[in-house]
């Protein structure tokens, strides 16, 4: 077996399709984000503006968060010292879980090293807790949810994206006595559309199913205290398990579930992904708790964020840019070709100092490649003007299609 040839074949296939991913050497600058420095391959440095980050509200540089992390670092040191079951549970982890349980009005929360692990570990262990479980999963769910369902080795039913009639058909055809769980998201991050939370909860009540919602692109940014779309819509009490992240709007790292005390206890007691993983560093837990606490009391950041997204969409549409319509903060500009999408990304970075990564397969279906912009309260008017003018120039240069205005 020629293993080198096998690796070459796999990597060359990505290059040939135009979807080989390149990691950029970028250093964020504390106090000036979304400004950052790109350390180019030629050894030179270039100032850039980050337009594709998930630090949606700039909390990664918030002084309250940084101070909490510094204090915990000087108090407890760098690492946690082990798994949560051995020596990795600290006062900082307990305080963070208390903040998250309070945020979602749940009895308990359980913190993981990432929302990916939280999804995978929780969904894969639920079939052990409920033998015969059938999981009904939206077809556009996050990869971490898909992996969790797969590793659970239980019966799964995939329902067409946001298609409630199809979900009902699947529920009606299932064994009425079997335990059931419906897994879906509040915001689907690549298209920016919302999941039908109330209608899913209604079906769950009708068919006796548990509900599991992924709110990673919504926590911190929606609802009076930032608990997500379910809070905004007054539906948190109808969701059995809420998954969230601390690495996007909260600007730090980690993931979690918020649920009943018994559910959290069962997951922490049975899930290998929780039991055998070293816990978050105390400084990270402290910073995340400070960020959650801060955003509970600062809705103005959420309001500014929504306004920034609306303004960018409106200006792009006025130029005929093919912006995918949605009511969320996600701004996808459709390109539809992986090679062109990568070239646009490269030109924006090198010639205009604008950093936005191309989104291609397998993150999105082939033929729907796009540039995904994430405007924030810390992107000022000058940055937005520069982005609009740069995109307009490149769209014209590449002779890309524009959307004709109605009428």
C-alpha cells in the first residue's frame, strides 16, 4: 500500500475542486478588534479587518471578561488539573454552570470543552438512557449533532429542513410507545434561517417527544437577556435540552447544555465525552461566566448587532448582490462556484485587507458556495463602506451576476 499516494490523491481532489482550505496566520489585536494583523506567506505583515468571525459582539476583548480571566489565572493557575470527576471541577466551573442555568431558567447546566462535544456527547448518550429511542433530526443540523445521533446507534429519522408536515408524517409512522426526541436548531448558521420552535414543541407535546435545540448562533444575541431565540419567543420552558456555546457571542471558549437536574446528572454520569475529557481552564470558565453575566444586562449590544446586520444586507441588496434572505444576523452572499468563491476571498484579503473565508462543501451543498459575513457592533461605518465598495469592484471585475430589482 502506497500511503503517500493515498494522501496525495485525497488532497489533490480538494485542490481540483477548488475547496482546499488554507489557514491564515492572523493575530487579533486586543482593544482594536475587528482589526487584526495578517502575517503573509511572503514574510510581510498587513493590517486587515475580520468580517467572518463568530465573536459576534466583540466580547473577546471586553474589559470585564479579560479582568475575570486575569484574576482567575493569577489565582488558580493555567490548567484545571484533570477531568471534572477527578480534579477538574473548580469554583469557576460551578459558577459558570450556575450562570447558564439561570440564563435559560433551567434547573442545571453542564459545561463541556466545546459545543461540538456537548452536542456529540449528549445526543450519543441519550439512547443509553432511553432504550429504543428514536431521534428525529432536521436534515440541516450541525455536523456535531449528526455525529452524536450516529454514535448513539439508535433509530434515526431525518426530516426535511423546517418541513413540519414531513416531521409529522415521520412521527405518525413511528412506534407510539417508543421514546422519541426531536433535534433541531434555532438559527441555521449558513443560511441564517430560523427553526420553527413553537410548531416543533407542539408536535413534541402531541407525540410525547423530548425536544433538543441547538442555540449556538443565538445565545448572547437574542432574547431580553441573551438566552437565545427560544427566550425571545417565550418558549424556553417547552425545550427539554438547550445546547449553547461560549465561543461565539460570549467571545471565549466552551459549550454546554441547560436542562433539568436529573437530565444533567444522567449525562454527566454516563457520557464518555464528558467523563474522560479534561475540563476547561479556570480562567476560561471565569471569563465565560463574566461574559454571560454581562450580556444578561446589556441588551444594547444585541440591538446594535441586529441593526448592523440589517444595514449591511440593505446596502448589499441595493447593489444587486445575491444576498440570501433571512431575518437573522447572518449575511450570506451567494457565489455558487468554489473556485470563484476562493478567488474572491483571496482578492479581498490581499488587495483590500478584508478577511472573509469562502464557505463551500461539505459545510454547504455544492453549487451554493458563498461568502458569509458577520457584521458586529464593533464594525464601524468606515469599515462597512470599504467592504461595500470592495465587493462592488470585485463583482464588476469578475463579471458576476447581480440580482435585478423587482419592477
